[in-house]
C-alpha cells in the first residue's frame, strides 16, 4: 500500500498546485477586463488582448491538469489493486519521462523570456511591448508553478525507487 499512498499523495499535491494556474488565469482575465474598462493610453489598451490570451492559456493549462490529476487519484487505486508490480513499473516510467520533459521546459521557457525581453528593447510599439511583458509574466507563472511540480515529481520518483517491490509480488 506504500506505493498507492505515495501515488495518491503526489496526485493530491498536483491537484492543489494546479489551482495556482487557475488563480493566476483569473488575475490575468481580471487585468484584461480592467485594461478594457479603465485603459486610457495606447499602452493600456494594448494589454487587453495579450492578458486575455494569457488568462485563457493559463486557465486551459490549470483546468486540464486539475481534471487529469483528479481522475488519476481514482485510477491509481484501480490499477494498483489489479496489478501492483505493473502499476509500480508504469509509475517509474511515467515519472522518468515527465522528468525529462521538465528538463526541456526549463530550457525553453527562459529562452522565450529572453526573446520577449529583447522585443521590449527593440520594438517600441505599444502592442508588442504589451505582448512581450504579458508573455514574460505568463511564462514566469508557468516556471514558478512547474518548478514546484518538478520538485514534487522528483521526490515522488526517488521515493518510488526506494520501495521494496518484493512486498507487492503475489506468491
């Protein structure tokens, strides 16, 4: 049952973490509404669409991850009860592939932030400045939330590898 407990705790922590995507999405959407209603300058008006798009993207990410991880909690118990060693192996493989994906994310996002920062320096139109600043803000949110998720899945993967599988093999 140790494997099931670890998997369930990890999934519950992920469900909690994905709520931050949703919270930030709501903040971006509120900012878009604020710029739409109160924006007087060209720059303020230029933020309406970028913050709306960022809010929708973060909401999509948050809701997608929320429901995926919420359904995993129930699925874990079924898979574990059906075949504990197979469940263990699938979790090891899944966590390894996820850790590799995060490595790519942590290389790509900083590059995108640098590109957006360079756009701010070299393109002076309000629209591109708003797009660049909003992109940096959105990517910062993603890297903050994903940084904690990476730490969690890394700890989960390490804990899985420390489990003695002999206790789960039916004789």
